[in-house]
């Protein structure tokens, strides 16, 4: 939806904090969650707040799509379905599938890109019980958000370690360079005395 580079997203989150993080997690969930997890490693954000906002933003989006399907129904599919890859035929097939595998589908589709919106709208159209929908979307959201925050945190720590290693290597190279220059000067003075 939005086109952010990682650096732009990082600066934006640091500049605006948690409130904009929640909005972006609603709109651009996985990418924002990864960057926020990365920033947790640097101490910029609290991991528990990032995780909570990620789950809330993610689940809120799912609920919106569910209610679009629930109250828009087949009228929505007839009018807008061609733009999101839905047809009356796919909804009728999905209805039978949701009867048997609705909960599992909601849970598993949370880890995909591109299928979520269609699946959640379909869940609303086929009138999946809201309690069941919420249970599986929250369960999937907890797992998916946890994975994304952890990956971001891991790469944030990795970047910090690489940065520290580069700084440490710079000091070592600098000390070795100074020691080499001192050694050369000392060696040249000693050679000059022997002549």
C-alpha cells in the first residue's frame, strides 16, 4: 500500500513513536513489525508494546475485512470482487470449505501474503461465527506477530554486533598501524646507529 524503504520506515517510527507504529501495523503489518522488532534490539522500543501493537493492528484489519464480507455479502463480491480476485463461484466453493475447515484456514492464512483479505472477506460472507473467527485470527496473529518481532529483533541484534565488531576491528587495526609505525621508526633509528 505504502512504499517505504527500511531506512525511511526506521526514521518514521523513531520520529513518531508507538501511535504511528500502530497505524502502520494496521496498514503495512509485517514490514512495520520487522522494522519495529529491529528497533527493539537497539533499545528504541519495548518488545512487549511492539508485540501488543502488532497483534492489535493485525487483528483489527482482519475484523474489518470480516465485516466487509459479513455486511457487504455477495453485493460486495459482484461490485468489487474482480479487483481482489473474488467471484461468486469462488465464494460458493469457499462456503463448503469453510464449513469443514474454517478455523484452520483462518489460522494458516495468517502466515501468507495476498490471501488474507480474500479469506477474511469470505469468512464474513459465509457468516462464520464471529467468536470462532476471532479465536483463530487472534491465535494466528499472536503466532505471526511473535515470529515477525523475533526476526526483526534477531536482525537488530546482529546489526548491533556487526557494528560493534567493525568498531572493534577499527581499533585493532588502528593500534596495529600505530605499533607498526613505531616499530619502523625504532628499527630505522637502530639501523642508523649501527652505520
